[in-house]
């Protein structure tokens, strides 16, 4: 099975991939309108809060989550006000979780900018995160979007549980593959599933279609997180690895599989290095080399591609269209991106 999956990795690399700009061209005008909608949702007359919000708005990411909302919506109809409401709610929620994550991790940077907790300290950051969460709830209520609110409330609950699971596992160093998938399903995939489901809800009343999009989002979200976890162990300039997971002692799939393939003595040594709070460059280099030598990278890549394939198989259940092709291209971008 692994040989088949590794062949899939090789064949995948040979395929000509479209850029994110090319993939999102059909929804580019919607993304532009979304940014206006989003800025309006963040409006406040509290001076300090407004100042922080303006700083926040400068930190523009790839906007993958609102893009998934719009691409999902187009699979079943025309993008409408409900689609913008869904995209705004999700972006508010996602941004709030990033800010809270930076506080927990004591991060210095976010998207090339000093993190908000470094500029305004942790208390202001936590309050800003709370403000964004409340704005997400109010946006739903302002538009009477109770179904969207229900989907996103479940996602918030799941994400919180995932964060706590990961926190516990990081402290006890007892992360295995089954537990890892529970964590990333809740922490990352649940929100991407909500993006796809909410996009479908905005243009389709068919609950079966909504469920299919939820499942596509879960599979895509899992492959998305595995791709993120692979970055930390890349060699050379691919993704410009910062080794944050290794420095923060986070156990991810490449490391888990490498340990499974190691001898008892090798496992003791590498776990000792991973547990160290202040790792030397030589310690990190040894951990990265260990993961490569023991097949952790190849295995994680094969699993990532398998989940992406499952997502595309679900997508194939929908009628053929240019929008379905574009969504498949987005899945391919997610698992091939360089950062």
C-alpha cells in the first residue's frame, strides 16, 4: 500500500499545478467584496480596539477559508449575502483563534508582522480575540443565520477540545497516531469542514449536499494540517522551515511514525532530545535527520495524499462543472503549497 501511495506522491509532483491566484480567479471579485464586508464587521468606536484592529487588517493571509466558503457556494448556486455572512463569521472565528494561539505560544511574529501580543501584550490580545468571537456571533444574529451559527458553534467547541488535547499530549509526550488524528480533526479540520458546509448552506437547502461538503472539508482539513506539520521537517529552503513544532516540543505525524520505525535505544535518545526545552541547533538537526532516516516524512506525505484523494473522491459525487474542477485544484494547492 505504501509503495502505491509513494508512486502517487511522485506522479503528483509531475503534474503542472495552477497558482492560488489562478485557482481563485472565479471568486476574486467576491473576495474583494468580502474584505469590505469583513472590515465593516470589525468597526468599533473604542479607540485602542480600533487601533489594534487596523493593525490586524494589515496582516492579510491567503484567505483560504473565505475562499473555500465561496467555492463551495458556487458548486450549488450563485454567491449571495448568506455566503458573505458565512465567510465573515468564519474569518472572525479563525482570526480570534490565531490571536489566542499566539498568546498561548508566546509567538513573536504573525504573517511577517510582530504578533499582537508582542505589540500590545497578552491581556489586550485575549480581549481582542474575545471581541472577534463576539462579533462573529453578532454577525450571525444580525442576519438571523441560526443554521450557520449552529455549524460554527460546533466548530468552536471542537477546536477548543482539539487545542486542549494537544496541550495535554505535549505535556505528557504520549501522542500516538490515533490521538494525533483526533487532535487535528478537531483543531484544524473542523473549521475547514465548517467553511465548506456553510458555503453549501448559503446556496443549497439540500442537506445531503451540505453533508458531502462537510466531509470533503474534513478530509481536506486533515491533509492541510499534515502539510503544515511536514514543513517543520523539510530540508533545504522548502517552506523555509523554522522548526517551531520541534522547538515547542509538539509531536506530529512525521515524528510519530519515525519513532515507530526506530529501535528501543534510538527511541529513548530521540525522545530525550525532543523533550529538551532549550534545544541546540545540533539537537534539532539530529531530530530532523532521524525523522527522514526512519521514513517519517515519506509516510506522512503518503497519508496526506490519501486524505486529499478521499476528499476528491467525495467531490466527484457532485455534477461535473468548472467550479468542481476549481475546487479540486484548490485541494491540490493545499497539499503542494510551499508555506
